C-alpha cells in the first residue's frame, strides 16, 4: 500500500478510514443519465436530542444542492452534493451559528463526523478493539454540537449520495462529461471551489448569510478548510467566525507516510517521533516507562527538534558512534530494537513502525488510531499491510448510517451510499494565493491559504485539535505547521490548540469526544459575536 510514488503515497495516506475499502470494487453508477440529479431534492423531518442533560428540538433536512459549470449563472449542472442539516427549533437563525462539517479522504463521505462526533445520533463502537458485527447500537448523542450551532454535514463530490452530473443522452458524450467533471473537481483547487459554491448556495437557500459561520474539517478536510477559507473570504466575501481543524495536515512534506520517496526531507521522521513514543507508551513497549504521558512527550519533542533532527541533517556524514548513540536513545523512546534502528538509518516510516512495534506478538499496530492492534497479515513484510483501527469500526459506521438516513432522515431509498468517490486520480497540484501565471505546487502545502485568510480577516479564529495516538497526521506535525504559518505575531493569538488521548478520529474515544464537544462549543460561544 505504501510502495508508491510520493504523491500517490500521500493520497494513500489520506485520510479517511478505509480509504481503499471494498467500495472501489463495486460497480460505479457515475455517469448514468438521471434527470433527478440536475435538480435539488430534500426531505424534512423533526427530532430531538439531549445534549449533556439538555433537550434540543430540531428540524432535519437531508437533501442535495446542484453545482453549476461557471457559478450560478450557468445552466450546466456539474455536481449534485448531498448534505444532512440540523436546525435548532425556536431560535433566531440570524443569530444562530452554523457549522459546515466534512471529512477528508480526499473524496470521503462525511459519515464519520456525522455518526461518531456531532450528529444527534451516535454509533457505539469498542474503544480500542474490533467492534462486534451487527446489530450495532445507535444512541442519543450526549455530545452533539447542536447545543452550540446548527450543523451541515456535507458529502464530497462523488461520495455518499453526492454525484457528478452528466445529463447527455448519448453514452459517449456522457462519458466525456464525467471525465471533464473529474478533472475539474477531483483535486485540491477544484474540490475547494466546489465546497465554496455549495456553501454560498446553502446560505442563500436557507437565509443564513447573517449567521455566525464556521468550518469544521477532519484530516484532508483540514487541507480543504485552508483552501476553502481563503476562497470564501477573498472570492466570495464571506467572513468566517472560525475554522476548527481536527487531525490536521496542511503541508504534505510533513507526512510520515511515504517520506522514503522524498529523500533529503527528514522533517517527517522528526515530527512523528512523539507519536511513536506515545504509542509505545500505550502498548507498554518502553524499556523505562514514564509515570505520565504528557511530560514524557514534552521531553521527546525537545529531543526530536534537537539532537535527533541534527543527526538526520548530517546524512551519510554522521559519525557511526553518534549514530549508534542516537539509535539507543530512539530505542528508549520507541521500544524498537537498536539494531533495527541502525539498519533503518534512524529513519522509520509510519508503516515500518506499525509493523515492528508489536512484531513479537504477531500484531500490527493501528495507523489512524495506534491504540488499536490486529493480527499481522504478513509477518515478514517491511510495512503494515492494513489498518486495524479502520477494520475495527468501518462496518459499524457504514451500517448505522445506511439504516439511519433511510429510517429517520427519510432519504436515500433506491440509492447507493458510497463511502468514497470513485477517484482514479486526485490532482495534488495547487496554486497558492499570490502566485501569478500557471506556477503550481507539486507537493501540496496550503499553509499560505490559511495565512492569507487570517490576514485578510484578522478576526478569524482557528482551533486546532488532534490525538496523541494518530499516526496518519501526527499531532506534533500539526503543531509544527501552525508555528510556521506565515502570519504576523499579532495574529498568533487567534490560534488555539487541544490534544486528546485518542487517535485520528478523536471522537472514537468517548471521554475525548466529551472534551472535544466542550472545547468546540466553548470556541463557538467565544467567537460568534452574538453575546
């Protein structure tokens, strides 16, 4: 899975659970003529949820909005985007915050945040082990974000019930249309433009232009949020109150998946070391276990930025004795054998660590949440062959949502809910703001986008959240990105942070879900300009 060119390896990384699940093998319904896709559809229902002891009545709308070729002036439909929106009853909508929520992938449906984090119903999964097969538990979500904001869960183009639109009757022309749509939408910039068009349409349809507005993206959704915030702020004149980032990756040069294909850039190894240490601590693999996790991580962070980074920068010029000394220190922090670390040239990728940490027990360590473990598929492999965390919970989320959306939201009869879009190629090239001509980044870095959004809207607040046990987007890499965001010191006060004893999907750990809810609700309350 990781034996890929760099950009493809990074695509494999991201970022939604089970990104290479069996959905890819199912027949695609993309490109079939369907006149219904060219017009918005919706179903309204009513419900209630009790959030931390307080009942909230809401109206739910499950439906689609149709995007067009050249903005709303064109009659040529391009994408039918599905959403599930929840509006609190009995409040003034112009003073009620609204939060647009999406997962990553790229090209993932937003089933994870919907059914695991902030929707009114939550699927019950095992904390750090495989969830037994159906029937799955669907319970009142005590930590739904509906107490703080109206919510709009959005499926990316081609995923969930969202579809690329091809309305030509001739199959050959229809296929050409779909290819054109894919090239336009399946990429960093096209995806951002699609979400921006969806949000502005939604604000008009539901009369929410004067509401406090928030973006909430997870994983590749954080990449999207940086691009989207800049588009909304500077192309559409939509000032946001806040951007919430969960399990962040803004610069793909920080990824611990595939760094061997980018030799000379050692930053990923440095930034992943604290997560390796947290994982070894959790699985009792440290030769000298510390009493507490967080003080230990502060120590590892300092070593990573200091002696470890210095040693890696020397490359082949590193003295053999010092190399051995660094390997011995890494052994203390990761539990990996000293000889293995020396043979790895002090550079251990995410896949290598996941395969080796619990090798003696025949187990593979989880990637999205390294608290999980499962039987190794190939004990002789160099890298992990699958992600035990993704395998442990995906069926519960997909099954619960497919039942919930049809029974309770009254949408989706006769339709296939696709966990991931049928993406042949994702265009990671990106035109950063301020770049003139056709110059494109080939290794995506959207830090400039978020920086420009913050500069042009100096009141914009950003809240970064992450899990200590996330090997897909390590928390220290996210912190590093934020500390290197090209903004003036006066704007750094607009960024806040929260870390949790959980993984990529922080909310899969119930105690962390409560903390996440409380932190995000407080962030909205402090930034909505209402009180």
